[in-house]
């Protein structure tokens, strides 16, 4: 581990860093050599950090979203006595310094998704970046599980009851079986799994080794896996990293029950529950029916290479033509 990564490790131990930005997560997902971190130092103090994943695409260099990683981006360290005004001023200065660092790397594209707690992207705008709005869905307070249950839609209550009759909650599915079953969700749609088994086994080992997640699933009376999910957590929230119904058992509605059971796990841990969001209408609506609130977050982006700008413009023009047809 290089000096900056060692310093970043200590930074994460003292500050609230999402699980997706933890050094061990980045090592597992990216490999130790494919990610790095920028540290903003004011004097001897690290006031912000930005872990990032670097990817080569046909000879072009991208800072981009790593697989299975909802967010990275800047993490700020504000003093206990800081005021809203002082935090805004500090963040503006830090973003300016981060932009200078990014541009000094000579990358072709910068694109990172930020945690929803990052709300003021104006300093990036002033530096010529754009922000693409996205939404995740979060149940912030799971402390009163009865109140959480009361917020469920009537349709989801019905599906949860049905799912509970058709299956039983189980924990501890081994990673090979989880991957094989999860592949079926994509195979039903004629798609390959978007991440490799090798990557999954590496990430799973890191998560379990840090006590930061587990597999949960619903089992039918005949012993079949009807639905499954993988949860991860940090000091802030439980995240629904992966999940779905097995194609042959969708009619049983066990996934509704499984999600409800995972929300209860967040309650037991005293954490929020983050669905990790989706911009797909049917999925977003389903998350909403659990009583989750939409949380705005930003995909912050800047293209430095004019050839990429031209290629993306041509793609947009082609899509306009397809839509017209």
C-alpha cells in the first residue's frame, strides 16, 4: 500500500466514509493497482479525500464508476464546530483543488457518482463539469419497525404476506451458489451477468472478512431457492447490493418478503436502509411502495477529449433518428 493509501486508511477510520469508498472495497473490486486516492491536505491535516477507479477504454483513460460500487467521489472532513457557511466555503475550495488535480492527470473523461449526502455541486459547475441527477430510495429511520411497516403500501403488505406463506428466510448462502443463482436472473432476460465470478468471489471474501455483509434468501418448502439478496452495510446504512426472484418462482412473491426481512435487519442494526436506487420506472415505483423516500444524488462528469465529445454527439443524433422512426 502506498503512502497516500495508508493515509487514506487512517482518514476512513476517523471519518464517515461509505462502504463503497473503503480501501478494502476498492482493493477487492478494482484490484490494488487500478485505483488511487487524492488527498486534500491543508497543512498537516487531511480535510478531504477522493478515491477513484481508473479504466482504459480503447486507449482512452476514464475515471469512472467501478463495478458493484454505487458511489465514490469526495469525502469531506469538517471540524466539530464548523458552521454551514464555513463548510460551504471549505468545500468550494476543496472542489477547486480536486478539479485541478483531475485535469492534471490528463484523463479523457471524469465521471463519478457521489453519495446522496453530497448536495452542493455548484463548485463543479463553476469548473465546467456537468451533473446528471439520479435517485436512490432510502428509509432513513428504521428504529420504529411498526412505523416502517405502517408506511408499506397495501399491495406490498399483501405480497409480503403471500411471500411469507410460500417460503422461509435463510442466511449464509455460499458465494459460488449465490453467483450461480444470481446468473439465472440475467439469463432469463438473455443477458450475461454484468460482473465475473472471479470478481464476485474476491468481493465476497472481503465483505465477509470485514463483517460488512451477508447473503439472505427465501427457500421453498421443497428446498429450492425462490429469491435471494446480498446486503452490505457501513456505519450509516444497510444497502441492497444485489437481489431478485428466481425465474421459476416469481409467482410466489418471496422477494417482497425477502426485502422486508432485509429492512428488519437494518432495524436490528440501528441503520438506515438504502435500496441503492434505480431510474427504471417499475423498479423505482416498487422501492417507493416500501415507504422509501427518493434521495437525489449526482453523477458528476466532464469530458476533456474532443473526440469523445464528438462520438457522444453522434450517438445522441443517431438515437434521435431511431426515436423519430
